C-alpha cells in the first residue's frame, strides 16, 4: 500500500475531518503507543498502520483490503 492509497482509504472509510482527527489523536498500542501519523512519520509501512487503525477503530474486515485503491474505470 502506497501512502497515497493509505490517505485515500482513511478518507473513504472515515471521511476527511474525522479521518484526520483519528490520524493525529488516536493512540495505537500495537504501533508503540503512537498515533497513526507519528508511526508514518517514523517510517512505519502505510499498510501496517492501516491495519492497526482498522483494528483499533473497529472497521469491518471486509473494508480492510483493497481500501484506498481507485475504482476500476468503466
């Protein structure tokens, strides 16, 4: 997962405002007690951060994979 895909997945799942709040405010224990943004800034893989965010926020597993990818063109 690229960073741009991660960012798109956050907006798609949580919306722009709430998604940004989660990235900066929600502390993720499995990422060393850092927020998602802190983990990304420290070099964590966006995919790892996405899965940690999904688990902590209770996102259904059906939304985890393929998130952040552009919709197929018709």
